[in-house]
C-alpha cells in the first residue's frame, strides 16, 4: 500500500484465512469510502463465486459474502460504489458492478451488500467493436458518480452503465484531435483519459486528457514526460510497437492524483503519478520493496480514504 502523504510503501501481512478457493488472480477495487473488494478473475475452481471485502483499507480482517453468484464471468471488469448508509450499520453498504463474458455475451451482474444478494441485469451492452471482449487489451473502464464508463481502446467508442436506472447509455465516441488510442481513468471528480499519439514507430507520446461527460469531447491538459513513459515500457524488446506497450498500462485515480503503471508480467513495477492540483505535475513513486517486484499476480486499486495516522499505528512491514 502506498500512502501519498507519507510517500512510503507499506506491506500488509494478510491472515492465512485469505487463502482463496479460486486461482490467485483477482480483481481488486475500492469504494469511495474505502471498502476494498476482491473478485476472482482467474480460473474458478468452484461453481460459486464469493466476494471478499474489508471495510477499512488498512484492516486485514477480510469478510466473505454469504451470497454467491453461480455464473462466473470471464474477463471481468469490476467496480464498487457506496450505497446509502443504513441507520443500523456503522459502515456504508456498497454495490459491486461486474461486467464480463457469459456464453459469448456481455453480461452485467450486481451485488448489493445491504441485501447480500446478486442480480443479473437484462439490459445488454452494445458491441464496442468487431471483437470478443478480450479484457483489458481492447477495453478500458472508469467510474464517475453512479456511472461506469467503458471505452474501446482503439476507436474511442464509449458508453456507460447507469447504476440508478440499471441500463446502458447509447454508444458515443470520444471527440478531439490527434489521439489514436485511449485508456480511461477517474479521480472521483471527473472523467479523464490517457491518449496515445503515434507519429511513427519511433516517435510517440502519451497525454492526459480531460473528457467532457456531456459532449464526450476531450482536451489535452498534460503530457507524460518522456523519461517516465520510457520507464514504463523499458522491459519490452526494442522495436515493439508502442500500441502493444500502451495496452498494458493501468490507470487509477483518487482525489487529485492519477497513478499509471504497466500491468505487463515482465514489468519492473514502476509507478508514476500526475498531481492535477499541482499544475499537472508528473513524478515517479519510490521503488517497491525489492521482494515485491517478483510478484506473480498483481492487482491494484486506489482508495479515497487517506489515513496516515492509522498507518503509523498499525503493524506494517515497510
């Protein structure tokens, strides 16, 4: 766990009961209030899928939902949102959005912690392009308010799922100049995108874009420094097409910060961050502890809860 106030990495010592009943590949996401959610994204060894969650980002006492969905979705995109707080509960309830493939169709499943139940939404998502879902190589997502945005990385065709109406918005297209490929991100304060512009195979740049949610027009607000872009792709062979390296990037945001790193298995796990309120200043995070660089399975998310005083009082290994 990285704390941007202390500018330090912490290692959480999870309890043995976190050993999963499924393959260790998981989707990790967070609600705005800080509840962490784990959803299995690898090969499931059971007919039932259970969520695991922790109401506090630094709380290692994870819980498991008692309700299970019997339909495991492949290539899942997972998002979590807070619900209204129950008067009888000290924690906010939450809703988990899972979009994935089921029998070659794009399916949405919703989990409501208030009722501990799953729901399959009948509203289908329109095809974003002539391809099967194929996970993050073709599709990127972000959450803004009660909307879960999904975009085709290669074409900029975008839609969103409205959790209020439980329906999909008609397809739109990101409108602007020069950008050819897109990855979505959100800070909770608006919709952003990373855009890749390729002049030729040896000349490309990555820019941060602010997206107008009404018109879907974007404008450039910053360019990632060349040395940071190079640090994210230096594990690829020389001559690798920049689009392949770009498709491995992952973006997550919180407050005024947008974090970017490469999800490639061979990456060196270098993280960079753009501070929106500091003139869109880019810098690189401290290097992960050496023993964490060789992790076989990696998932990330960004919590909006910043609790340095809790961190300092907890049993962490720096």
